[in-house]
C-alpha cells in the first residue's frame, strides 16, 4: 500500500475501473462521471452516496439551518446582527480547541487534557503579564508554548512508552488543572488589562465596512485559486478533475455566503478580529492536512498504523507532533476564552468546555474512528453547539437542560458516525 493512497482523503481518490471488481458496486469518481454523463452522472453519484452514508458535511449544514429556523421562530432576536456577531466571537475559543482535537481524532485517538491546558495558558499569561509585568507579546508566546510542550510530553508517553492516549490525557486533565490552580495562587482570579493584547482578541472589531467585504472577497478568491490549481495538478497527473463549471458554481455559492456574513457583521460593530484569526487558522491547518506530506501522514496513521510504518512513516514522531499541535491550539483557545471573560480564574478550562470541543469536532463531521475529517469540521460543529447554547439562553432554558440537549446532539452524531462507518464497510469503502 503506497503512502499516497492510504493518506489521501477519500474525496480525492482516483476513479476506479468498474470492471476490476464485477458486481461489487465500485464507486466511480464523480469528476469522471460528469464528463461522461453530465448532470445525470452527479445525480447517480449522489444517490450512491446516500446509500453508502457518505454525505460529508451536508447533514451538519442542514441541521444548522434547521436549528436557526427553529430558534428564530421562537425568538425573533436570534438571527439579529448583534446575536449572530456575538455567536461568531463566542465560538472562537472552543473552536480553536476543536481544531487541535480534529488532528488527534484523525489518528483515531482522543485528548482529554485540552480543557485544563487552555486554563493553564490563560493563567500563565495573566501571571507573567499582570503579576510580573512581562511584555505582552512575550507572555503570549510563552503561554502558547506551555500548551505545545505539555502536548508533546503527553504525546511522548503515548508514542514512545505505549500508554493509551485516553489514560495519558486523563492524567493530564488532572495534572494541568492542578498546575493552573498553583499558578493562580490563593487569589484565584487575575483580571487582564482591558486594553491589552489578549483582551483585544475578542473585543476588537474592524469598523470599516471594507474590512468585512475584503475578507469575504479574499476567502472566495482563495477557494477558487486553490480549487483551480488543484485541478491543474490532477490534470497534469492524469487523474480525473472537476469541471471548471463546478468550480465556478461552488465559488459563487461560497461568495454569496461570505458576503452575506459580511453584511451581517457590518450591521453591528463590524468584522471581529477573533473571526479573522479563526478563519486564517482554518485555512492554514486545512492546507497542512490536505496539501502537505505531513498531512498525508496523519491521514495514513488514522487509516492503518501498521501500513504507515511499513511505508516508512515515522509513526512516533507524527503522533508526538499531533499531540503537540493539540496542546498548542488548546492554549490558543484558552487565551481567547480568557479574553472573552477578561480574566484568568480557577474555573477556566472546566465545566463543559472539554466536551464542547470534542463535540464540535465530531458534530462537524470528523470521525471518532480516525482517518476522516477536516479542520473546517470544527467551524461547523462549534457553530451548531454555540447556536444551541445561545438559542436556549434566549428562551431562558437553565444550564442543566442545555447540558442534556448538547449531550443528546453529541450522542446522535456519534451514532450517525458509527452507522455511517458500518454502511461504508458494507459498501466496500472502508
């Protein structure tokens, strides 16, 4: 088994010759079908995906739309520009942590320490900057590095010593939470500078309308260029590629959504800095996973560790690096959360943060069984979770009920993931 084949996401698989497995129901690349059968080819491929349970992010998008319609019908304030802008800022902290969780889930593993690590990062920054007067930028970098180092240590125990990731990170959850309490000291709460670097992460808005429209244009152009260049590479390699008409259609749809979001932002305070950073992180991490050799190795490990090892992949190094990445994004998310509440306190990283971060990755479409997912799944998942939280809050639903509803949504998603995996196995696509 070659590295390229095992590590490439399923959507990029080359077309398969139906004659190679008579009567086996082999999937044919839709890029080839559309050239041979036109629109009918897409319709047939969609039906096949329905039967195989391979619909990607479509169910999540449909679910998000349904959630918004329900809450808007219950409270007309839900889809106001102010509420949607608040949702977009509130989701960034958890979303950052979920991005790191996506990397770990792609290996088929789990990281239970991310909530505690996020609290450690916030406490570290507050103590260094506020208590000891360290430069904000240096304190910020050191706070991020605490997450990176902590994640790498956990990855070492998992990859080199052979301790299960569940056990290592469960121990980390307790250890890092204790370290956070120790760092904060007896006071327990340190207020951040309201005009400082971290505080501005969630409080700063680009008030010029050109900023939101500019970001929408950049996102749309980057998508088109990435898709077009990807097609050129596929053509050069002699494998099926999407027709230009499909790329243009997808770009137009993305552009409509992007500019609609820009209009909403401009009706309130403007474009939030937190959203700009989050979108940039999603673009970069998606590129790393889908367009680099490192990303292909991560997917390969999620598919088969033994096959990856035989293909020459340094399994231990990739595993350690993935947990270091998870720790890094946990720390970054913790700083956004500290920014949102303008302080570092003993409750940071606790509550439902860990479960929400994991749920965001899974609800967004990342498989718990490894080998399938994208960092953009974190965006979809956290949008669903935060939308539910804000919608229930507008209805005056108490927190215990919110926990139960969020848990029910997560359970339903995991069940769907398990059923989908079984369906794909029966269809010969596992």
